[in-house]
């Protein structure tokens, strides 16, 4: 029994120690686990509670040791072995009091555990709060760290904006410098141009002075030659008078029945003839044939030339106007339409186009030349994409259209047809166009033909010159044998060299102010009462004014025409001639069928024409004068013509 009781007490005591050790180990582990995160105030309080629990547990052990055996252990031992052991009342009382104390200690331990759990919960909440606070601090630190980065980015953006602004200002300054440089270059060009003009004027003045000096020398030589010529003329007149006297004597001798030999008369004739030939040769030697223009000009002629240079527009200005002419505009222009009842003509057969050329396809045809065909259209010709030359004379054509797409076509000859409608718009490769002997009533369908050189519209029924605005290279224009009443459209042709408007109904000529390059002008067979105003035609070489109603050439003599070589004013009403001394290059002058009656006026007017070779005066009243040919011959070096 004693051994059993001792064994039971030992078991109970080990259980109590295990519980306490477990609790202590658990608490110590928890405390050690959370010691790193517990604030100092809570840690001190926790240590105090742990020590109080240990004290209570020690007191219980001491009381049990004084009694020898614990009441609870004895009761458990008796109960475990099924024995009834009588207990002393005093021991029971002490054991009951020990149970109460033990119970109180257990309750206190449980309360401490609950308190510790509450403290742990509060500790966790505090730790969570601390963690949140720590995260907030970290977030603030991060924001504090990110703020310089944002400021750096803002500063970088501001710097970029400033750089872009500086670049923009630099670009503007470069443009301004470029503009100023262009203006400076323009001013320099203007100054250079003015300097060149001043240099040109200075050179002209020097040349004028030189020419004046040469003039004086030539005048002296001319006077000497004039004196020699007069002496020779006097000798010729004396020889002629001597010959006349010999003839008279011969006649008187014949009347008196006396015969004289013809040897003396023949000798005199031969001598006079030789002398005349020597005189002519000497005069020709005095003025060489290859000298077309004199090296000097009289003062009135020079003043006329300077006046032309001052008042007339330069070719540079006219050339700029020609280049700036607007492009073709067909919309706003009134165009003639085909006749509504005109029959449709059959197209040309492909064989007629292929057979003369010897090629196998229409796309290989480069030239078409056909004549005397029945009425046909040009729809087949439009298929010849490589066509360069087209000639269809007397082929019954009523319209010239359908060939706009032939981009290589440069020469078109459709003369002697019945064409009344033309559509050659935008044919930039076209260079020559012959439309004479047709039924045109106006100039149309040529917009965009800016490279056209030759335009022949003679023998039609055209009344006005128009539709030439887009032509920038036109050199030859033929409008003779039409029904023209106005030439105002000539102002659009700046490059014209040859113009023929003969056999029309013109009473005046307009639009010549821009034709500064004109070489040949034919206005014969019109109704002109006076010559046209040729104020800017210094390159004019031929002027035909035949068969008009002109009664005076005074307006023509006032013009500066230094290169005029041939002037024809036949079949007019001219009674006398003005001074023609300014026509320094004039070689042929046709004055036939006029009203000129004074030979002296002709000789005086043509005195300064040093290049004159032929003068035609047939059909004038001065032919009634005796020996007018010889007098005219003695007056100059020209031939009297017919």
C-alpha cells in the first residue's frame, strides 16, 4: 500500500510538473517569439505576470511537501486501487484548504493566460498598426524619393521645351537671314544691272563721240568726192553738149549737101561712153559695195535712234511677258460647233495608211501623205500613236479633230479641204499647221499649242485675229486672202518674225506694239489710208504696202527702221516723198503707179540712202520729163529700174 501510494503521488507530481513545464515552455517560446516585436512596456508587464504564476506554483508544491502526501493524490490513489483509507479530519481540512488554494492558483493561472492572450491580441493589433505605420512611412519615403524624379522629369520637359523654342527661334532667324540675303542679292543684282546700263550708256556715248569724229572725217571725204563727182558731171555734160553740137553740125551739113565721115561722130560717142563708165566705176570705188551701214549717222538720225531706245519697251521685258502668259483655258471661250446636219464621213481604210509606208501595223506608221481622196474622217489616223507627219490635201475633210492624243505629231498639212471646225487643243508637239484654202470663219481650237512655229490660215473667211494667246513660239503667221477687219489679237504674239495680212479689208493695223522681232510685214491689197505705226520694229527688213489708199509716207519716215532693205508702196496715191535719209540700209524702193511728178523731189529725198540700188518709178507723171533716167542716175548710185 505504501509503495502504491508513493507511486501514485509520484505520477501526480510528474503530471503537475509537466503541465507547469508545458505552460512555462509554451509561454517562454511565445515570449521569445514575440520578444523582438513587443514594446518595452508590454514586455515588462508580461515578465511580471509570468513570475507571479511561478510563485503560486511553488507555494503549492511546498504545502504538498509539508503534508507528506497531497489530499488529491491520496484520494486518487485510493480511488485507483479501490481501497478505502481512513483520513484524518485535520488532514482533510488541510487538503481542502490546499485544493482551494490550488484552485485559486489554477484560476489565477488561467486568468493570466487569458490576460496574456488578450495582451497578445492587443500586441498583434499594435503590431499591425505598427506595420501599417511602417508601410505609411515607407510610402512617404518612396513618395519623397519619387518626388525628385518627377521634378527631374518636369525640369527635363521644361528644358526640352526651351530647346525646341530655341531651335524654332534659330530656324526663324535663319529664314530671316536667308530672306535678308535674298533681298541683298536682289539689290546687288539691281545695282549690277544699273551699273551695266550705265556702262552701256557710257559705251554708247563713247561710240557716239567716236562716230561723230568719224563723221567729220567722212564728211570731209564726202565733200571731196562730191567735188570730184561734180567736175566729172560737168565734163560729161560738156561732152554731151559737144556731141549734140556735132550732131547739129552733121545735120546742117547734110542739109547743105555736104557729106562728112561718120568717124568723128563715132569717136565722140565712144569717148563720152568711156567717160561715163569711168565716172560710174570711180563712184562705185568711192563707196564700197560691202559697206551696208555707214560708220557714222547724221545728228537727226542719231536723235531718232536715241528716242526709240528711250520710249520703246525692251525685248527683255516683252520676253518676260511672253513667258508669264497664262496657260490654255478652253472653258470660258466660245467655240464654233459642227454643223448639226453635216453627214458623217467614212474613216480612212487602214490599207490606205499602211500600203505607202510598207509597215505592218498602224502603231508603226510615222508619216501619212495622201491626196485627192473622197470625203473621209480621221478616226483611223488617231490609231497611229507614232505619227509625226500628216498631209491630207484635197481629201474632202470637214473637220480637223480626233488627233489630240497623237503626242508626237509635229507637222499637219490639210490644205484645200472643206474644214470649218478645228480641235488641236493641248497638242504641245505641234510645230507646223497648214490650214489654207478651207472654210474657217475664226481662229479656234489651238489652245495649248505653245510650241507652234508656223500657222498658215490664208484663203479662208476669218474676220478677226484671236485665239493666239497660248502660242509662245509662233514665228510665221499667214492670214492673206481672208476677210479681216481687225488685227488686235496680234498683241499676244511676242515672237512673230513674218506676218502676212494681204488681200483683206483692213483700214488700220493694231496690236503691233509687242512684235519687236518682226522681219517681214505684208499689208498689201487692203484699204489703208496711211502706213502703220512701226515704233518698235527696228529689225524690220521688208515692208509691203502695195495696192492701198496711202497718200503720204510722212508717218513711216518718222519711224526708226535702220535695217529696212526693201520698201514697196506701189499702186497708191503718193504725190511726193519725205526725206528718206534715215533708211541707211534701204536697197530696193518700189514707187510704181503713184502720183509722183517731180523728179527733183525724188532725188532730194533719196540723197542719204547710200545703200540704195534699185528705184522703180514706172507709172508716175515724172516719166514725162525728158532724160529723167539719166538725171536720176546722176543723182545717186542706184539703178532707175523700170
